[in-house]
């Protein structure tokens, strides 16, 4: 078996990254072992899934070393070297993207080597870059601090005239204090999100005095720190989580719609999830208008290309599925058809076919075309994730009910129960409980439909209305009301 570390990293690379890694691994500066290059070239033929049965160490060894007898030691050597190159490439790629960090390293080197003309030129260049930055996050203030420190060293070494030095010293202390304050505040906010979401008693018991002081300062509406958009964003998110106040929701939504140049991709993606969570709470409270609100937020997310937590990732399949469900909930079926066609190619290859066919089946089901929905479901050869197995089973059983195939439906109940037992470690307990409730009430629905049992009808209706912990509860209630007793 080929090292899973190697295949997992290779699977995570985009086609463009693979091209760059091919250049990287072929460069004599990074690698001089021709067998490692051959190993990579033959292995990459199985990209992106690396699932074919013939992909074995023996097969790859024969391709790399020809007619030589298989030698596990030689195979381990090339595997180790390719694995090392892959990890180095990830670090190298990250460094290439972080140009500001490279500028700061060069600034420090110029200073250390006493290349003062180059140092001053580079200092001015970095300062001009930072002056253009709108997204003033931890990295921004960290860069300012590092620049300031290098300038202090430069000044100390070059012995400015006493008057000039004293003026500079006061300025430097003021700027250093200011940048450090913002930097520490952002660090505390960004790295204590889970803590700040807890109630005051928990926050008080787990926080240090410094965190308490900073939190108290930031939560003050008149705090000077709130002029920083990133700090203000964090503050509003904490307030929304604690109070579920629509005023904070509106302020955050305004930032989401207008903050493309101010907030980075990760912050906007996270904000999308915060806003969606609030909408779900409001829907559960009976405010159905927030279904449309969720839909409009997702449309904006697509405009901003917020497909996943990080920019270079495949479209998140959970996000994709949520967009499908929300679009159906607000009857935007034509829009949804175009969405599936346009955005399914951005899904990970291993999940793309399943997600696309499942989504198309949901559209057909929503349109009342149950036979066509079944055709899409039956066209799915393999679902990689346990959650897709459950959602496919849910939809298939609903199609069978709508088509009147009750004998096949009874078989599906048994198969579903067996599946749950076999996958109990792969599904959260809360979801298992919701599924079990779904199956229980689905059986009751069939029994009511067949026996016209008024007492069971009344009991089931009451329980469905008062128990939110049931999968597909809305559909079950709808079908129950269609039964004529």
C-alpha cells in the first residue's frame, strides 16, 4: 500500500498546484533523485482518488525500477523523499503567497548586514504597502511592530543627533504602544472565540485578568478600538450570539454586503455562517421570512465566491447541500437548476457525482416528478460520506411513499435500521436520534394511511407538532394531513 500521507497531500492539491509541484520536484535545487521524479509521475496518474486496486507498492516499484526484484527498502526510501518534498512544497507555497513576510525578512537582513541604503528603501516600500491595507488584522499590526523595531535598531546604531533621536524616540514609543495594543486585542479576540460565546460566569472563571480587561473595553460601544473594522466585526458577532438581537444581525449583514475589501475570505465565510445561524434561530421561533433571508445571503455568498472556508478549496459539499434545501424552501426551483449546473463542477471529484444527482433528485421531488427523482437516486453508484447515505435513503423512501410502492418501502425500513447499526460510529448521536424518530413516525404514517386509525392519527399529529427532534418533520406533517380518515 502506498503511503496515505503522500496520497492525501496529493489529493488536496489543485491541478495548478500539481503543475507547480512537478516543476518543484524536477528542480535540481530541491531534488536530485531521478527515481523520486519517476515515482511521482507514475503515482500522479491515479490522481485525484488514488483508489484503483492496481495501485500497490509492487506495481509502482516495477514502473520506477523496471525489472528489478521488489525491494521494500528502496520503496520506502523514494516514498520518504517524496513525502518530504511534498511537505516542503506546502511550506514553500505558503511562503510564496505571504509576500509581506518576505519583505520583512529582507528588511531585517539589510539591517543586520548594515546595508542601510537598501534598508531605508525597503522600509519605505513596506510602509507604502501597509498604507494601502484596508484589512487591518493581526498580521498588519504584527508587521507594523516588526518594522518599528527594525527602525529603532537602525536609529540606535546610526546615532542620530540627540534632538532628532529624542523626537523619534517619543514617536516610536507612541506608535509601538498603539500597534501592540491593537495586535494583542486582535490576538485575544481571534483565538478565544469559543470562550467569548459562553455565558459571563464561564468567561469569568476561565479568563485571565488581561482577557477580562480587554473584553470589557471592547464591549463598550464607545471604545476607541471599535474604529478597527475587524475588532468591531468580532464584537458584533459576540453580541449577536449572546443576545440574538435583530439590530446586531442588521449591522453584521451590512458589513457582509459591503465588506469585501475590508474583510478577508475567511472572515466573510465565517460571518456568512454566523448570519445563517441567526436566521435558523428566527425560523425556529416562527419567523418564516428568514427563509427568504437565508436564500438572499447564499446568493450574495456566491457573488463573493465564498465556496469554502479557504479560497483554494473545493466547494464545501455541506454548503452546497444547504443552498439546495434553502432554495427549495423558498420555491426557487429554476434558479436552483441553474445553480446545480453552474457550481457542481467546483465540488470535490470524490463527492461531485453524488451531490449533483442527489440535488437534481431533490429538484424533481419538489416539482412532484417522483419517478424522475428515483431515476437520479438510482444513478448514484457510491456515496462516500455516511450523511449522504442517510439523505439518499430519506429521499428514496419519500419517493416510494409518493409513488405508492409500500411493499418496497417496508424493505427500506429494515435496510435503513441495519445501516444505522453498522454506521453508528460515523454519525453523531443527535442525528441518529432524529433519524430513528423519523423512521418511527414514518411507520405510523403508513399504518394510519392503511388502517384509517383516528386515535393514532391524533396522537401522531400532536407528537409531530410538539417534537422538533424529528428528521423531515414538515414533510411527515404534510403527508399526515393529506390522509383522509
